[in-house]
C-alpha cells in the first residue's frame, strides 16, 4: 500500500451534476454544446422511460443486456449512425457500452483493436453518462467491460477518451429500482470502495473516498431497500456509487471482482448480485493482511468483527439483512462448474495481482465452495 508521497492521478468528468432534478438540465446542456444528433444507449427498462431525458424524439439503442457481449456492442455501434453525442442511460452495462460506442462509432475499429489500456482513439462524439442505479460508478470512470462470447472472458478497455464530458447523477432516477436490485447494486458500490481501500496499491488520497463510500452504504442501503422513495437514502447511495467510481480509476478492484466475473460470464448473474455473493468471502480472506482496514469496514457496516470467520459472518449478515440470499446455489450456480470458475478467476491477473493476499486457484475454489 502506497504512502502519501506516492504519485497518483485522478481523472473524472469535467462537469458532474449531482442531486434530485439534475436530469432536467440535460437538454439545455446539449443545446449549449451545439449537439444536434444525440444517441441514447439504454437497457429496455430505461428505454421505456426515455422521456425523462427531455429530449423529445431521439435516436435510441434500447437493447442493452445485462453483462453485454461483443455482439450487443456491435449492434449498438451500428445503430449510432452519425450521432454527435452519445448518452449512456441506465446501469453499468449501458454506460460501459456508451463509452465504447463513443470511441468506435464512425470508425472501422473493433473492440479488440482498442482493448487494454490507452488504445482507444480520440472520439468525435460527445459523451454523457446518466446512471439509473447506485452501483457501478461507471459514470465517472474510464473503463468498460464487455464479454467475449468465444472465451467467456471480460474484455477490459481503458482510456481517457472514454471519460464523460458530463455526468448527471440524479438520485430520483433510482427510486423505481426494485428492492433486490437496490440491495445488490448497493453492495457492488461498497465492494468497489472496499477493494480499493484494501488493495496493494491503496493510496491515502483514495482511502478517504473509499471509507466514506463504505460508511454511506452502511448508513443508507437498508433504508433505501426498505423504502425506495426515501430520497435522502437514494442520494446517499448515489454518492457512494460515485465515490466507488472515483476509487476505480487510479486503484481499481481486486479479488472480489475477479471472483465475481465468472458468475456473470458463465452463469449470467447480474454484476451487482455477483459481487454481493462474493464480498463476504474475499473480505474474510484478506482480513489478516489488512486488519485495521477490515475493522474499519466492519464498523462502518455496523457489525464490528475480528478474525476471518467473524468477518465473514458479519459481512454475510449485513447482506442477508438486505433480503439477499447469499448462496451461489440459490442463484443457479452448479457445484460442478466451480473448478472452471476458479480457473477463469485465477487468470484475471490485472485484478488479482493487487489483492492484499496471493490467492492460488485452489484458494479461489475454496472460496467458491464456501459461498455455494
């Protein structure tokens, strides 16, 4: 973990508008920038309420799927046509596709031409991100993840050219999110903060964002699950997700996300619930390596704990208190695929190499078995 004098760089959208009603400013911003051909990237649920953007008739790709793959991306790029501003409207899947559409539209490039760090070209269209869940923090980040159907691996792309020109975080847009999705995406936001906070490349500059994000989830997530119309709780979670997105840029996630990814690519679990199911187990596995930070995390969740098994029980209890069934088997994950999942997760070195504990493939399989 880095000292305060270690160099670090933060990147975020030049304009962030936060608060209830801020989505109403979108049309004015687009007119002010001189854009005439906006293109919205959304999942079917948000495509059905596109009128909330206040743009009137607008070009739309409304078929973003959970855990989007390269085929879904190709269709979105083809639909973009001559768009001069791309608007991601939805959860992390919609916002990740919007980033990639913005840099691929009007080019002959494919995802493999730009995947990895700093390979995406400067984009022509503008980019706006409007989250409708409080989870991924993708609205403030430079990364996008899409599944390669041939390998069932997530292909990561990272570039400053995928940073939004404007992020609008309007907590009122999340009021309609169902209870179980609110719970899962809230734990995902927390997982971003926790993994950055405990990473080998954790930095004091990011620690402040991370811990406050964890505290916000501990304070507000149960309230939002119990009363979806609680705007203070919704705003608290939206801010936690934003802080998680800030953490992802210079630090990123570790083992929790590496183990969660095969749940999405192999078994189509939504990203939020996949991370929630894994969170207690990786937190416990890392506890001995980062004891002070683990204590701070458990305290922020209102469940003080010492030692790996107590930490696992505390984190599981927090999630179960939100109404989440924390067994992989309850979500359709078959026991006989756990070795394949462990193999896939262990190969995600860009995340695992920064975990505070070295996890072998056998260690990962044991964590999956504990979660089953």
